C-alpha cells in the first residue's frame, strides 16, 4: 500500500472520477481505483448477479489501454471480465451489465469533457449509474489493499483474441444494445419513413451507430465528424451550439430533414434542424415528452433534474402527470426510475433515459425516439417547436460557468437561502429550492439557480425566462449575488 503523503488524492464527482490524462489520470492511479472497485464488489456481492464485470472504453487517448488495465486488475481479483473489443457507447456497456446480470461495470470515458481528460464511470448491477453511496464506498477503499493484476499477453484489444488469463474475454456489446433499441421504438415506422437525416457524432463513439441501426431501410443517414480523432477536432464533444459550427455550416449547404448530435460517449443527445440551426437540449427534451404523452399516450411519473426547463412543469400540469425534480446528475434520476412508474427522465445536459430499456441515459435510444416522433408527425421539427411555444409559452435559457473559490461556496449557498430576491424578471418569487445548490422560482415560472461544480472551483449560474433578454438579466443578477460573500 502507498503512504497517504505519496499519492494523488482521488475523489468521485457527479458521475465517477475524472482527471487530466498523464497528470491525475495515470495507469498508477487507475490501478488504485480499479483495486478499490474490486474490493467493494468482493465485499458487497449482489444477490442474483454473476461474479462478472463489464468493461468498456471510448475513443479518447489511451482509453483502450486504460480499459485493458482495469480488466487486468479486476481479473487479478478473481472476477470474470467481459472487455469491449472496440470503443463503444456508454449505454451499450450499461445495457450489457443489465442483460448479462453482471455485478457491475466500468466505463473509461470523460464523456463530453475536453480531450485532455479521461474518466472512470461506475455502473451498478441494474445497468445504470452507481448510486452516491457506492461511489463513496469505493473512494474510501482506495489504497486499502495492494493492487492485484492478472497476467495477460500483450494483444491488441481489437484482435478479438481471448486473453491468456482465462478471466478476460473480448466482446462486442453493440449488437445487443441495437436490438433492444429496435424493440423500444416503432422500428417499422421509422424504417419506412424515408427520413433523410444527418448525425453529428462530434468525433465520439456514436459514429456509425445510426448507419448500423437503419441499414437496409428507406432512411438516409449522413454521418458528420465521424472519424476517430482523440482531439475531437479541437472542440469539446458536448452537444451544445458552440460545438456545432462545422456541421451547421455543412447543413446550410446540404439541407436534411433533421440532424441528431451525440456527445463523446453517446449517452447524451443534441440536435439541429435540417439547415443547421441548433436546438437546445431543453427543446429536445420537450419534444420527447410531447411524443411520449400525446403520440405514445404514456403515463407515469416524469423525472427531471433541477436545471431543466420549466416548460416540462407546464406540460406535466396540463396533462395531469406527476413531476419529480432531482439534483443534478443522472444517478438521481436513475434512483427514481428504480422506484418504478416512471415514464421518462431527463437532465439539462441532454441525458435522457427510458425505463423500459434501462435506468440510464442513452443518446442513441433518444435519437431513435426523435426519429419516431418525426416519422409519426410528418412535419418539420421547427413546426413542432412552434406548436409547443403556442401552447406553453416561450422559454429562453441561459447559463454561465464562472470561477469561484471552493472555500466560499458554503457561505454563498447560505447567503442565497437567507436572502432570496423578492422578484425574478419582474415576477414575484414563488419558491426556493435548496437540495442541490439554490434555485429561486418566480410565479411566472422564470427561475435562477446557483450551484457549485462537484469537484472544481467553478460556480454554475442557470436561468430561464420568457425572453432571452430576461434570461441574460437573471444571469447578471446571479453574478451580483456572488459579490456578497
């Protein structure tokens, strides 16, 4: 074991552990985390689960080698390991955990973060994000036992060879995931729709997924930014308008019916209209909720993270559906899904989950569901959005991430709770929510929220109002609030 003074502290954030490659994210530190993971699952066996762990990885620099190393440590601790034979979407790994009845899973990915990062996501036996208590337990076990590593041949993971340890087997997890998605959606309707759409993969593992899913159908798929580039073309692989410039310019010259966007590990969804005009993740969320309620005639609870548009609140009230708000992080939405009777769950970052598939966000399944919506309604996405605005009013969202000292965060949250504004964008204050950051909500549904990053000295300020000007003004109000501590 290492002495505490000689090692890098490792802390799990909202969705696992993340660090800069070759700085905090090293093979040595990965060994420590993988051993702690093995120690946890050995001491906390899951009833009815096999002593098997699923391991996957994305397209980032060294991700395949990091994934192999995790597999070797888990195998060295007497687990049977099913290791992905290629870079694969996070939801495909999560689905494999559920279907293989594995004890859990590990995904090597930093999702939508900059290329200098890599990360380690824990998946629980049910095929969703590990609950906070599991992550905390693994963190506490770091450096409690020496690292045990299985002996293997130095074969390339894409060779499909069985590794000599006998406890590591290479698998392609994507076909089973695709098959489940085809059952989730009305695949026949989509296949016959003749939709002509683009998919911006943002250089991530989603590249080629929709081609594979819709091969042999009447749909025409154009994949953009699909080549393997660990630098992600100089952008962050996050489904926001800032990262769409290249594909947006292309779509203006080559119009399509729609453009889907997936993030670096394909667990989040974004989009553009057919001429490259970006859609917000909030708009996509509302389109999907409309589809589930009106076209699919679904019922049950709707679960959203606090930072998601209040149009969802209005839609649920209008259709008589129970709405549950959670903290930020899909693990909280997952927890609600595990309780049952959930129609759909989503978060501001573009994570959308379908309980009938698994309690996990899935950008590929969300993309297919959007295609089902377009195949059903047979009108443009812009017309669908106009209808929602006519029915529920305009909703304009803004967000600012700003540096803020960690040591001042607690004082800021206390100040916010003790000194709420009387009005937001001219509307009287209706509620203050403080179970994850502090959120002020006005009577007209405008809102302002301040919340710290899970692991960094960064403060996130979110706002929504009935005009872009009001949303920007609320962000400025949030900045002014930070000056009081």
